[in-house]
């Protein structure tokens, strides 16, 4: 039995994932929606936090000189992503950092390209900062979502200033190739756009796959990209609130770092520092490899189960992340989300969270004990049989 098979009760622990699901569908709901994991954190991270708790004073903390060392080594070893301390800025989270980047790299009334399906906060952070989302539907090519440049070109004008990229892509799991990233960079160079790249899911790739950071594509991308990542997804530390902003252009880095300090985005709590160093440590890599293998086995199980028991449900070819993007529209069932929630007692993320045109789609979080996924699939299959459409 794997340690990731252990079922940990999260009910009544103020977990958004569970409290919202129980409010919507009752005590016996299986929540597979918001992107945090139902796995305990690694023993190495847990020990680091306990060690800090052993000291009974939690005053102001000085940031250690070596705070980035483990992170730099991790990205070099896993992704051939070569970073220096002067490229990195710590903040309290990816979304506040995204919001700041939008404000720095555009003006009120400017347009921001957001390919859909899109993580909804990309759109809400754009609008709340008084910019205009320019959404463009991605196209399916060989079961993968890719950018539709023909559609984008038709919408371009002088007010477009930014391109928000999600790589690996949430919700579809597309892991962009180097050639696809080059196309994006060429397009941005042609129209003189800055790039914000959300790379928070970059660790969730298979052994034979390669994550390519868009910042390293060429000189234009190096000087025009703000990349965002965090220990929150990889190590199940979303509540710790710490993120890394990567900017290689010295002038852009200096301006962003100054803005971070001006609004206090660098006011990180002392436990986040401890978790950050422990998470990216060499000693923690074995635990993550085990977690990754377990999630990939979960993904294989769900895809095979759907193929066998619900063959009309279209499963996108997810190359990365711990998410799956499912299309229930071939079943021709109205309001599939409510049926899954109320009748099957399984909660996914409704497709139109990622764009109005994705009604009938659902995003599933695979980072739960296998037994939970097995029960969820059984419940869904049983309910759909009532509609004679699977």
C-alpha cells in the first residue's frame, strides 16, 4: 500500500475543497474540483515546520542568503531551467504577482490575450485591474489544445499589450513544445507584446517529457517575460502562500522588485520560508517522484475506466498537471454538472469556469487516493446509465 493511498479526513478543517462540496451536495460528496491534493505533505517538509515550531517565538525573520539555492538546483536538475538568484523574487502568491505584472506591463483600457479554456482568475485579475480580456478559443489538434493564431490575428489592434500563457496548460494538460513556444514568441515579437507565463504545474510531467520555459526560447522572450511558479501545487502547500517570480531582464526585474516592496508582496510568513527550502531540497525529490508516479497511475486508471464504461465521454490528452479535461457533451445531457453533483455526489469544476463556450465540460482533480477515484467513477457510471447515454 502506498502512502498516497491513505485517506485523510479533511471535513470540518476549514478546507475550501471539502466545505464547499459538502455545502453543495452533502456529507458523502467526493470533492475532485479545486486544485489542491488530498495527500499529506512530505515528511521532510513536515519536519522542517515542526522544527521551526519548536522555537516559541515567531517574530520578524531575516531572509537567508541561501533561500534560493534549493530551488535553483531543482529547476536545473529537473527542467534544465538555468536560473540565478538575481532572476528571482519571492512573493506571497502567484495571483497577486500576476495582478502586479498586469498593472506593470499595461495601462488601463489595454487588452490582454487569454487563450481559452482559461483558468478564470486570469480573466478576473485582468478585469479588476481595468484591462480588457481578449479571449481566443484554442484549437484541438491531435487531441491537444494549441493556440489558434489565425483567430488571434483577426482580433489584434494597437491596444493589445500582453499575452498570458499557462504552461503546462490548465485545464487541458497541454505541455507546449519548443516549436509551439517559438510560435508564441514570434507572434508576441511581431506585435510587441509582453508575456506573463504561469508555470505552476511544470513539475507534473512524465519521465519522457520535457518542460520548456518560454523565457529561454530566445532573446525577445528573455527580455519580455514575467514567469510565475510556486511550491503550492508541486508539494501541496497552497495554504502556505509563497511564490517565485522569475524575471531575467535586469531593468524589468528591478522595476518589478521595487513594485513588490511598495505594496508589501514580499511580506512572507516565517513558516513559508521553511517549507520553501525543504520542498526544493534534494532529500525531498524522492518523495515527489513517488507522488508523481502515483498521480500518473491515477490518470491512467481514470482514462481507462472512462474508455471502458463511459466511452462517449471525451477525455483530452493530458500530458501534464494532475488534472483531466472531460467533455460530456456527446452524451447530450443537460446540466451534466448538476447531475454529477446532486445524483452521483461527485464534484468537479464546471467547464464554463474556463470560458462560457465550455458548458458541458468538467475538470477533474486526480490528486486523491485511488480508492476515492474508483468510487467517484463507479458513482458517475451508475448515474449515467439511468440516462442510457454512456
